[in-house]
């Protein structure tokens, strides 16, 4: 009853508008829980609706269990959709809401046994005689899930089914959805813009941006080996630190990455990944440091592979079990346009039309359709003098966020010694693609 779903070079444009999904290829295995993750407007719901048959595929193929399915009507796909705004019939009890699709499917049959079994599975036996306005949001969502499950679909398509609920209930239902879909063995495609939700639910996560798939991998892989700056910045809290740097690789001296006022000296002998950085000599790169790659400690406490820098405390965020410290290290952060402000602006699509011929060709090839992943305006060496630079809207001051325990007394303006663990160093090129760790020699984290 599970089902393989594959998309082969699927594109979508509405009317004569631009493509909102571009040459997307995905192979979803039977029984797999795949999450489509990306910011608002990146095309997640469109992809889900194309899988459901609710939206026409403009180009490419959707295959179900290997069979061409572009023209298959939704009713013949045996899939259940669960939406964010789960609409229950207000004049029907939970029992009738759950049983309704069964009665439509097989008129004359008594759905009672199926409804009862479904209700037991969801723990809502006691709610079956209530009407929707007598249920809480979470209970209503469970009834809506019941309605989807009772038909024994071969696949679930869920579009942000939890986003209307409060955080506690969301966590609870998240665990339930995970267990339920696994127990049923149904293939599930789950759409969300919440990276934590994606990481906790998915067997694999497909990260999208501007209609283009950025990376497909297990939660471990997309976190540990992000393909580009966008994926690195979208996944993980606190957000990865992205600092603009320049590789300095003199023939007769140690290789360093200059971060403006300070530098990271790469330990010798250079590991293979760091050796590969030599070709970047003199070039601008983006250094990515997750908060766990940096700790508060003196240079004398450095372990092998750690290098010392210092940071000026700009802001301290108390979180109970830990503290997030925002430091100014004198470098300039690299900006990922869609992720900087709370309301992502998406001007890139229109700009592409007026761009150069090369831009347009790139766009057609699907490479840079949604504009650059990262914006580097002035050269990084400019960075030493930027007094009074105000952070972009939505960003806190400082260029480096580090986690620490709450017992350390830190105040604004203190200069603190830091150790950077270069085993956790990411380096991206100026287009935002990851160059270190190098893609080709990686241990396969999916195994
Ligand atoms: N019927 C439509 N006609 C024209 N454009 C559409 C239509 N539906 C969606 N779009 C556009 O397609 C793009 C992708 O929309 P989609 O709903 O798939 O995004 P999403 O990733 O689900 O976003 P959100 O997280 O906000 O739900 C958006 O730019 C949207 O404006
Ligand atoms: Mg959507």
C-alpha cells in the first residue's frame, strides 16, 4: 500500500508567468517520509499539488510506482492530502467527518468499523460524537488526520498541517504524525518552512529556494554538509555564522584566512581539504562556523586543530540552559538575501528578466534562477573600517554567535578569547557553493 513517487525534470509556470518550479527531480521511495523545506513562495505547495494531481505539470513527468501519471485524475491516485486549514464540515460530528469520504467512495457501505479503528489509532474515540466547534485546534487537526487516514491511502501529502497550532501542541502532533505514518508504512510528502520540523520528521529533506532544489539528503547531511550557503544558513539554530574572508597562501608561510582584523591560521601539516583552499589564494571566500565550532577559552587551552581569535561582546541572549553570545570580531558577515529580514523580499525574479543575456541563459539552465545565494557587495578587505555599520533589519549586532553555559558572567564590551575548531570549518566560494569540506572526498553521512 506504499507508493513510490518520482518527479522527473518537473517545471511549473502559471499562465504566462515565470517558472515557479524549475526542473525538479525527486525519487521518493515507498514508505519514505520526505520533507519539502524552503522559505515562503519557493514552490513547496505547488510541488505537492502537482503530486496530488490538483495542479497541471507544465513540463516533465510525475510517475507513481514507475507509471506515467501526469494526466491521472486526483481521485485515482489514492493519496490523502492534509492542509494547514483543515476544513471539517461544521454540521457533522467527528464520526461523520471521518466517515464521509468512505461513504462517498463506497456508497451503501457502513464505515463504522473503519472509523472506530482510525479513532483508536489517533486516540480520539471519546470525541467521535462531538461537532467541530466543540473541539480544540489540536483535536480538530486529529479528526482531519483521521479523515485522511481512514481511506487507507497509499501516500500522505501534508501541507504545513501543524502551522496553525501552538508550539507545544505542534511538537506533540509532530511526534504523532511521525509514528502514525511509519506504522501505516505510507509514503509521506510533508511541506514546511520550519527547519526544525523538517529535521525532526524527515527521512530525507529536500531544500528548495526560488523553485529550484538546492539539496536533497538526510537531516544529518543537509546540516553537516550543506551544498551551499543558503542551505547552511537555512538549517540550524542559531544560524550558522558566515564571515567574509580572503585566503592567503604564501609560498613560504602558513596558509591563513583573513577575516579583516583577525585571521584563522590553518594548522600544519594542512589536511587535504585545507590544501585544496590553496587555489583560492587571494580570492574572497565565505567562512561558515556553526556555533558549536567556537568556544570561549584562552589560546593556552587550545586543542590540536583549534586556533585563537578574540571577540568583543555585543549582546548576550539568555536561553535558560545556555547563553548565546553575539561577538564582534571585526569581520563582515556575508548576507543571504532571503534570510536576513523576517519578511523575505523576492525581487530577484523580475530582475532576471532585465538581466544580461548570460544571466538569462543561466536562469534557463536552472542554475541561478532565483538570483545569487549570497550577496557580496564591497570587497572583504574594506571591512576593517566600517565604524557605525548598522546590521540589516532583523539581525542582531555582532558577526559571530557562540553558545556557552549560563554560568559565565558576560557583559557588553568585554573582550573575550575564543577558540575556533578548524575541523568544523566550512568554506564557500563567493557564489556561495561549498568548497570545504570538498564534495568529492566526503564520508557518506547517509550510510
Ligand atoms: N494560482 C497561481 N497563479 C499564479 N501564481 C501562483 C499561483 N499559485 C502560486 N503561485 C506562485 O507560485 C510561487 C510558489 O507558490 P507556492 O504556493 O508553491 O509557495 P510555497 O513554497 O508553498 O509558499 P508558502 O510557504 O508561503 O506556502 C509563488 O511565487 C506564488 O505566488
Ligand atoms: Mg505553501
